[in-house]
């Protein structure tokens, strides 16, 4: 089992920044491909960003390229999502996800085996 706990959500003004954290336990963190997904009310859970085991490869959804940055600190067993230039359409519950099998980052939610409980990010107009 992998337990994922997100933190850092909250209310942010348009154009502002926010940094999310997700700490993992139950598995060697360095063997996990990590991802961030988000889900707005009435919509499906969509890929936001992903990072491979070493942190050397990242992937982003087109909607967040240039604004968001995913990173990880394996010593702290934590993955981060730095969100800049936030827009109201970024409002969603953000979920941390772990893939214990794949070596490369996938944008499909089906590739991820474990999920956090989510943290709400609300970007005000």
C-alpha cells in the first residue's frame, strides 16, 4: 500500500501562486512515478503534471505548461506542484497519484495505482 497525503490547497487570487505538497509512505518513494491530477465539479479527473522516479523527466498538460512546475524530493518522500499565474479555470480538487509500475510518466489516470484524498484549490475571479 501507498498512502498519499496532499497539503497546500486554499484560496488564491487570479494571477497568484500556490505550492502543493504530497508526502508518500508505505513504499520506497524513489520507486514511484508521481503525478498530479485535478477534478472540477461535474468534470472528469484530468492529468496536470507528472514526474519520473529520478525527477529528471517531467510532463505537463497543455493547459498548465509554462505556469506549473512539478518537482520531487526523494529524501523527503515528497512531490510538489508549484502553481503560478493561476486562473479561475485552475479551480479544482487536486489529487496526488502514484504509479508503482511504470518507468515513464503517463497522462492517463488508469496508470496510477494510488491516490491521495485531494486538496481544494480555488482561484478567485
